[in-house]
C-alpha cells in the first residue's frame, strides 16, 4: 500500500511539473517580446454578438456558393477562399495543390503567397512603432538612412504611396553598368537601398505631389522596421504581428523556404512559376499566410484597442485627392470612396502566379479573402461580394451578368493590385 501511495504521489507531482512546464513553454513561444506588438488584442472578444449575426444566412451562403461554383470551380482556380462577418465564418473553401505534380492539396493550414496583400501587414507593423514613439509619421528618411539620396521623403509618404520614389523593379533594369548587387541570385531590401544611394535614379515625381503605386515604398518600410527594432524583418513581423494575433501558419518568405513553400503556377499546365532575383524582397510582398490567419488579422483591426483612435482613423483616410474619382489609397489599404458613409477598403495582390484579395469592410465588419496560386485575374472578382453586405454600386453591378467569369481588371504594377 505504501509503495502504491509513493508511486501515486510521484506521478501526481510529475504531472503537475510537466503541466507547468508545458504552460510556461507555451507562454514563451507565443508572445514574449520586447518589441511593440499587438498582444493587447483579445481576438475572442472583439465583436458584440449582433456584429457576427447574418439575417437569412442560409440564403447568403447559397448566393456565395453559386459565385464560388461559377468562378472558382468552373474556372479551376486554386487556392483558399473565405467570407466572414465578425466571428462568423459564412463560407470557406479550398481547392488545388501547393506543389508540382498535383501534390499537397491546399487546406486551411496551407500558407500561400499573398503578394501585395502583404502591404497592410507591413503598414500595421510600422504604425505600431509610430504608436510606441519609436518613429514618427513626419520623420524624414535621412534621419534613418543618412546616405538616402532624396529630400523631403517621410514615413507617411511611403505608407500613402506619395513618395515619388522610382520603382525598384524598373530601376535595376535601367542601370547600365553591372553593380555587384545585380550579379546575385537574389536581391535584398538592403540591395535596393544601396542601388538608390549609389545611382540615385531620378524620382518618378516630386514627393507629395500625387499618388503613385510603388513597391519601393514598402520595401523601404521593411528596412525601417529592421532599423528601429534592430531585428530582421521576418522575425520582427513574427514577434510584432503574427504570434500576438495567433497567425500560426504565417511567415515572411526567405531563401530557406524556396523548397518547402507553396508554389505559384502559370494558368496553363499548370507549370510552376520559377523564382527570380526579386523574390526575396519583402515588405511589399512575401507574406505567406492562410485565409484563417488573415481573418485573425482582420478581426484584430476591428478591435478598439488595435491602435490609437487617431492612428486608426488615418489608416483609412484617403490621401490621394488630386484627381476626382472613387479610387484612393490610405496607409496600406486601397479604397473606393463612394460617399462619406460608403467606403470600400481592401487590397489586392499579384506576383508571378499569385492573385489575392483582402477586403476589410468597415461598417458591416465583413472580411473577404481570396488567395489564388494558379494565375487568374478572376480571383479579383471576390471583391464584388462586398456588395452583398454594404452599398457599393460598382461591385453590385459586377455581381450581375457575365463579368465574373471573364478576366477583370488589368495588370498594373508588378505585385500591384488589379482594379
């Protein structure tokens, strides 16, 4: 009997010890960081119950299912698709493959490249540093990079796509001599900055004179995150954004991921789209994530304590008002401004075989996510589903007729979004 009691207590104490150790390990791995981060957001208590409710949800599900069958199934699109209102995932589906030879079927844990949908995440990391007073929106880049060759460019102008900086993907094609950077298999963000400093290509336009979508802006913002945090961007994003928001399958693509990461494909074949020398530049692209993880990010952005009220308002302020029209840009978000009470906020992405949509609807608390890894501009039609929840006339028109089953938009900028 005494032997039994001794064994019992040993097992009990051991179980308690292991339980405490596991708990401690879990806490350490999720959000222990000295960097400013979004750990203050409680994802389980962002919404009131009514904000997740959908009147006649079955009918809505059927409508979205008809769209999905018409566009994704018939068009043989690959990737992940999700529509949610608040906490409520209304519709979710996955199809296709993440590797060559039709291997590794895509599921809810398959991280796919979202191309320029990376920009909203980069912007929020930068704004967390602004909130923590590590940098300021009006800070001149020369104070961060003393050799930066251009005057009057601030953090705010990078975020709002108004810097006038030349596009790095075109700069490297126009350098006549052969810098050592261009002999590398992959260029880095630091290489981009070095080329700007060494060759000082002319600005595309004077700073703050107009909107110009430019990936250089967000590549430089990633360098700012590294400079201020003294942490490489992939790790900084993990500590500041991904881990605190329980984005467990999300990461920044690096060279070590070239074999294991989900591939993107040409439309026909399908054949794998090969990597090129721009594929390691991050900030403007290179977030690999899932619809479920991106939903967590969207949910967090609805939280009242995500950022200070003033900064959050600035995210969705339209900064490009030189020409009349509904299309505009905030901090890391595109928007269609129909009137003061109707604003469609979103970002699209395109890079190689990737097409993506991330819509974060301010009034209805609806998130629409579409990530395609086999090239098709029809992925962008997912944005039209926003008209099922709010009054967006142009998107409502797209839901009618045959426009959803044909190519929509145009290839604007590399990695950029299709309007």
